[in-house]
């Protein structure tokens, strides 16, 4: 295993370019198997999660070529429709293959998904939505087995869950509905930019989709889709992480290659804390100050404050003046990072789905352990601002969602090294 060794209190400067969106890339890669002919995707980030979904596709017989963030996918050789446990158990996002497989090939056998340990994330909405379109689903020895006996049929599908709409369930149902007979209406669909990107990709393949970006999406089924060429949107969570890196280190940096209207909820909270932010359509520039104020945040589905930036902004708020409050309404148990931030000198207490953060004057370097993807990023941000040296173990979580993380930070002036852990 590897770890990061970070020397804190270094000023950052320069420009960092944001990679393609992981959460857009995975469902779009999955949807590409529905096309007749080859698909070429640009701006695909080279991440562990992308490599995992490609391993699953290769196992199924799909031909792929991935170089310099360009991915070619040829599904013509697909011959089996099982996603095995050894791949799926490491990445719950692989469930986005379920809808495309059932839509195009009418069969799928899928291991129950794994991934980050951030509380229960059941897939019941996926299965409920696919059943509404006519999929027969059974559970066999830890595998979901889905079959379409004749044709998928359009229907009205309600995707509201206990914690709001589901992005991946919306993706699965939308993909399946594109090749269903008749019209499908998805009520309480996810509004995230990654769903809009998937819809735009499917429309370029020949799908008829209306209303993406709202809670009501209408799909008119078509008989077939064609392979196409498409460019993935930039990763708003990666962008938000670097923006917070600039502010927590009191540094002026430029974050380029972003779609800034995807980040308005973050900008609002940065300004509420008393800081200024400069941005155009495709860039953000952090304007540092020595002090910032405590604030209150509630995570919500898009366009609310993203749960995937909750851990990172918590690191930022450990150094705020006053007492901040974060209420986690998307994944109420997503607070594993709190104990590790406290090891660095933070003062955070939990009350159910709320985190109470009392600002401290400084953080101190220590040995900490990453527990999931975004918690890992939060520890890196805290380490960048801490006095002394921090060692972060289990950084393989970061490789799932941040492309060239330590290189990009090093290029900005951070003192960060990836080293082998002693056994």
C-alpha cells in the first residue's frame, strides 16, 4: 500500500486544469454499449473507477482502447452479460451498466455493488424503476439477475427515495427507456449535471429525451442507437476540491477548464464565509484572506450543496472563526472523516446527521487514515494547511476519483509525496 507524506503550510500558486467528470464518465461509458458501432469519448479521466468499468466491459467481450484521455469502445463482440463480484465489489458505480445491458441485450447478471463506506446506499430504486419498464428481476446468491422476456415497455416511473432522487437510478432507467417501446416519464428524476451530460450523449446516439436537468424527464423510445463521438463535462467535485485547497492554504490559484454554473452552491458558501471569489464561464480564481467566518451548510441534491464536497468544506471550516454546522441530508452517516480531522487538531462533534465544527487557530500534522474517496481529499486539504508533516494512509481511495492528484498539487507548490508504506 501507498501513503501521502505532506509538509503543510506551503503557499500554492499557479493554475490547475480540471479533468473530466468521473460521475459523468461512468454512466456514459456504460451507455455506449447500447450503440450500433464504435463510440469515441474525449476527456475521460484516467482513474481507478474508469479502469474497473473497462475491466468489466473487456470481460464481457467489449473491445476498448484508452489513451491520452480518449476512449474508444466497440461493443460488437460482447458475448456475456455477467458483471462478476471481483470487479463490482470495489466500485458501486458499476451498477450503471445494468440498465444499458437490459435495454440492448435483454439480460444481465450483476453482483451486488460495493464502493465507499459512507453509509447504506441501496439499489432498490434502480430495480423498482427497471421493473416498471418490464424487467423481471431475481436475486441469486448475491447476484441480481435481470431478464426482458419480450420488449421493454414505456411507463411512468417515480424515483423519489428517502434521501431525494438517485443519480445512478435515474441514469439506469433513462438508458433503459431509450430503447423501450413507447413513452417513459421519470418523475422525481435527478437534476445533476452528470444526468444532463448522459442525456446529451444519448441524444447524440439518436435517443429522444426531453426535460433533462429537471425532476421530470420524458423519453420516447427508439428502435436503435448508433455509436457516436462525445466530450465529457469537467468534474465539478474535483474543481470544488481545488478551490477549497486555495482558500484553506490562503493562496491565490486559478482553476481552469470548469463549468462554473455547476458550482454556484459552493460559491455562495465561500462568499457567506466572508471570502471573495473571482470567476468566469470556464475558470475560478481564489482570492485569499487570513480569516473567514463560520457558516451553516445543509447538503442536498443538485442544485443544493453537494454531499461530495461536504468532507472538503469541513476541513476548510475547521479554521473558521466561530462555530459552523453541517447537516448531511443525502448520506446521513457520511462522517467517518471527523475522527481523523480531530487527530489533526480539529474540534468537531457529531449529533446524528449534524456535525458541529468549532474553529481552531491551527491544525497540526499527524498520522491519519483515509476511509473513502471524499474523506481522503478532506484529509489532504487539512494536511496542506496543517503545521508540520502529515502522513495519510490508504490513499488508494483517492485514485478512484482524482486524476494525478499529487502531481497537480505539486505543480501548484504543495510538498506532497507518494511513498510505499512499510509492512
